[in-house]
């Protein structure tokens, strides 16, 4: 039930535990280095958005700006952690942070999938302006 149903205090506890655990696994002095390094590997450069042009829908690549990069990265961490089963959420989250720090894992794969989709639809990039 952690990280759901408005349980902010227990969610905070899970996140802090996960970051501490990840820093220990990575043998880092500062736990913030673990989450920052992992986030840098998960941040998307581009994403695709649907645009309707002349009756047809196109997936148009857009650069991701500002806080949206961080938001997407954190959402992908949580989604990847929730998809793993059989252990507490703090351990699942710490495993995902370690994997992302090492440029592997489900959240990094999600970023690569988004980038592949943006690359595949680069032909429609001219629809972004206008």
C-alpha cells in the first residue's frame, strides 16, 4: 500500500529508505548522488505527442523541457518499481535506482523506447511548428 491512497508519510519513508539502500549498494558517500545519477540516465530528450493535421493524426517528436524531464523520469521509476513483484516497494525502488545509475533497467529501457519512437517519427517534426 506504500506510495498509494494518499499515504504520504509512508511513501516518503519508502523513498528515503530506497535512496539510502541504493547509495549503500553503489558504495556512494552521498545518497543524493545515487538518485541524481540515476535520473540523469533516465531523463528523456524527446517525446512524441499526437497532432491532428488535415484529418490525420501524427506522432510528432518534441523536445522535453524543464521540470517535465524530471517528472517523467520519476514516474518511470515508480512504474518500473511497481511492475516488479515479490519484495517491499522500498527494495524494488532501490533496485531500479541502482539499475538506472548503471544505465540498465526498466526505466532506462522506457527512455530508449520513447527516443526510438521520436526518431522513427522524425519525418513529422515539421508539424511541431505551427
